[in-house]
C-alpha cells in the first residue's frame, strides 16, 4: 500500500499535488469551500493568494487579491488601497465577509483578513 502511494505521488503532476495539499490545509482550518459559496451570506474562507492587482473603481484605486483553496477562488477587493503589506502571491490568508457575485466571480468587498503564513 505504501509503495502504491509513493508511485502515485511520483507520477502526479506538481500542480495537482499542490492543489490537493492546499485543499487539505483549508479543510484542516475548517474554511468554507469556495466552489459552494452562496451570495449575500457571511463566509470565512481561506487559501493561497494567487494574484494581486490594482484596479481603478469609480476613479479610486482598489486592490484585488485573488485567493484560491484548490477548489475555487474568491477575489477580495480592498477599496481605496494600493497595497497591503504582507499580501503577496504564495501567502496563505483567511478572509471573512459577505459574498457578492459579479458575472462569474465571487467577490468580498473590504473583508476582514488574517495572514496565516
């Protein structure tokens, strides 16, 4: 049985192994699964920062942080911010707020956040 797991681990693509590890990490911290989020409901989600970008909204800057848990993704939008120290791709964070939908994206506006690692 151990040999079978070793062979499986050596033959799987690295992206898939990373996704499984991230999903397991999020399950251990009891975060809600991002692929099953319901709009207009308060959620606590967490995962790894995939992208950080500045997008102008109504003439003011907004920092968009894309967070994934291996199953789905959420975009945390910090209005009026250009950067947040410590939020960079690869960092693990937890975010809490009310889910909004914009086309096919799940958004959290000005969420409460905690840098985990």
